[in-house]
C-alpha cells in the first residue's frame, strides 16, 4: 500500500508538473507574442518615420526644383517684357524722330504756341531743342511777343511754355514718359 500511495503521490506530482509545464509554456508563448508585437510595432514605427523623412526630403527637393523653375520663368518673362517694351518704344522714338524732321512738325510747334497764347496770353517763355530754334523763323513776330530759349533737357522734340508758375508741356519727352507709365500699368502686367 505504501507503494500505491507513493505511486499516486508521484502520479499527482507528475500531473501537477505537466499542468505547470503547460501553463509555463502558455505564458512563454504569450510573452513571446507580446514581445514580437512590441518589436513589430517598433519596426513599423521606425519604418514609418524613415518613410516620412524620405517623403519630406523628396517634397523639399521637388519644392526647390519648382522654386528654381518659377524664378527662372519669372526672369525670362521679365526679360521678355523688357525686350517688348524696348522694341515698342524704340519704334515710337524712331517715328517721333521722323516726325520732327517733317513739315508737319513745324505745324505742331505753331499749334503748341497758339494753344499756349490762348491759355496764358503774351510774354511767354518757350523752350525748344537747339536744332528746333530755326523752325520759329517761319512764325511771324514770335520773338517780339515771347522769350525763346533752347533747352538741353528736351531730347526728342516739342516745346515747353512757361508763364509765372504755369507750365504747358508739349514735348515728346513727357509724352513718351506718360505712355511708358500707361503701358507698364495697363499692358505689361497683362503680358504673361
């Protein structure tokens, strides 16, 4: 009987040991699974961070390339606008030069003097280009009624009239300047 008790006792110990072994094996599996999930999350998070960093680098490179292309394009547009403006106003200045060498230019000066006399009366002070002074010889009594002088400030032609604090400007220099301002404001901003 002692043998039976011992055998039962050993059998109980063996049964208990197997249950403990299964329980420990289960706990080890659970710890391994948790550790695996934890490591997997770390790897996924690191991979996500690396991907985000790489994506940010790619975005920065693309943004820099786009910026460079924009700057280059804007410079090309600016240069082209300036070229167009120069060509237009060079053509205008050439037409003005041709006009100042024509008989119509004398009529233009005469009309400017008449308009000045109508607005301001006699005893006016007129300024012209030096080469235009000889044009006034065809206008009767102009030098008797008015003070005529040459001006180096008038480059393109026309005439300036002064009396007291009043100025009448019939010069092509100021008209070209006005047209350039108008052109820049109304046309150049639309040439894209």
